[in-house]
C-alpha cells in the first residue's frame, strides 16, 4: 500500500498551506479545510499544535485512502476501525526515523516522500546496546492511545460547534476500556533517584571545571531545568517566547523571580532559590556580564554557541543534557552503582523537571510548588508526592509468606 504524503506543514509555515495543490481533485477537501482551521487555533503552542496535527492528519489519511469516507460519515464503528488501524498500521505507513514533513527546494516547500504517519522507536537503553528500529516491533503505547481519543474527541466537538457534523463518533465509544487499560493509583512519575541526581549535577560541575568554554552552559542548563522545573521549550527561543536575562527580576521585598511562558502559552513567575541565583551569577560571569541582570538587560539567557542571538534548537539542548547523562552513567558504573546507571539510560530532559518538583514537594508547601511548576491544580502536584508510597513499601518488607 502506497504511503500518504503529509498535508499540514510545521507551525511557522501553516499559513502558507495550499490545499488546492495538496489534495487536488479530492472529494474530502472540505474535511482538510476544517482541520486546517482547527489547527490554526493552536498556533500559540508548538507542542499542542504538533500533537493535534499528528492525530488529525492520520484520521484524514485513513478516511481518504482506507475507509473512503468523509468526517461527516464516520460512525462509532468506523472510529473503532480507525483505532484498530492505528494499533496495527500497514508497514508502508511506518517509518524508522522521525523525518521532516516538508523539504525545501529553492524557495518552495514540498511534501517529503520519505515521511511516514507512524514511527517505530527504540528505547534509549536499547539503542545504547545496539538495538535498531524494526517495523515488526511497532506498538502504539497506552499514552499514545489516550492522546488519540482526547484529541479526536476535541476535534469532533469543534466540528459539532461549527455544525459541520451532527454527532461525535469518538464520544459514542463507551467501552474505551477495550482499548485503554486503567491503572489503580497514581501514575508513576519518571524521575531521577537522589543518588542519580547527585551524580548528574556533580558530573556537570566537573565538566564545567574541566572545559568551561563548553560546559559552563551545561551546568547552567542542568541547574535551571531542575531548580525551576523548566520544560525544554521554556529554555529555547521561539517565535512565541525568547528567554532573556531580564526575565530574572527582583521584587520590592528583595526576592528574585523568573518569568517564563509555558504550556498552553501561559505566563508564570517562578520563585528563584539562592542556589539558582548563584548558578545564574556563575553563568553570567562566564559570559562576561555583570553579576546580576538589570531590568534593561535583554541579552539572551542562552546565547548560541556560534553566531549571534539565542539558542532556538531544543535538539541542541537535549544533546547537551544527554552528554551530561552519559558521563554520569559512566561515573555510576565506575562506582559500582550498575542498576542506577542502567535506569539512568532511560532518562530524558523532562525527568529533570519531574525530579525538581518531586524533591521540592517534600520540603515546600504544595501550593508553592504548584504555582512555580505551572500546574492547573493541586491534584497534578499531588502525583509527585511519593512519601505514602515509601511508607507502604516499608510496611510490606517484613510480611511473611510462611509462618514459623
């Protein structure tokens, strides 16, 4: 089966989408037009836009090429068929690498014929052991399935409000349990252990001393991601947000804060600890700046390593963090902490945010951590409180199986 071509470009080019060119002579063109209008409403959030584009484009491709139906014709059974299709798509629809959707030729952009709607992945630990992506191993995770239901449900709610459709086939799937497993208790927070974090930050400090030109940046990034619970998108510059030095500011009570714009394009202020303030001072000293920023200091918080302007590549930041993780893994192995070294191979940048929140919620008021993290409710912050889990595990340690 011939794989489909991408239709919707990246966020910065979405306004240039020409459906007349992309899907000429397609009776489902109105479906794509409605999807395009819906996606444009998420221009304020790169992550949300990408997630919605992924799920909606998969549905549109399936409607056009597989089901031969429009969005208006889909009923509950059709939507269930689509979910089954996503769980086991044809191999021609699966890629082994995440590739750009569009490629540039001169001043024009064209759909990338190598792009695929689905991608098979390998865990970080598997990749380190030489494992490579295999189309036979494609599996849609539970979190991916939940995203599919949530996003398509939201899309159909929009279509209902626009009076483009007259029912929501996603909402009609009452027995979602046959697709989604339910977990008892709170989900596990992916975070570093205390020993892992201490090795990671100590490693960053050692790297900064050994090669300050390269790794003072590493130390500042690790400190900011952990201490202020930043998401990677809150450190990298974008059209939506570009962090500058004066986003650190002092209030009338001599307290320091950091302003950021996070998920959902929401601005928040984060209380800055003394330790984080020292990390900022060290970073500014390395850059040849004054000890602390003034309100007029609009220089980039993370200037490019080469050239002018701020760092805008989240992939570059990920590589910096991963380099620190890799060295920390080696240090753990040298000290015979092999299990912790092994589990650290799965860590991602986002684990640093989770770790910072989890550590702080043990010693700070929950409401303070909630607001610094930008959580919509205390219930989200509660997921990071694992004290009860520790007590539960401790009480189970001496349970006998056979009585003496």
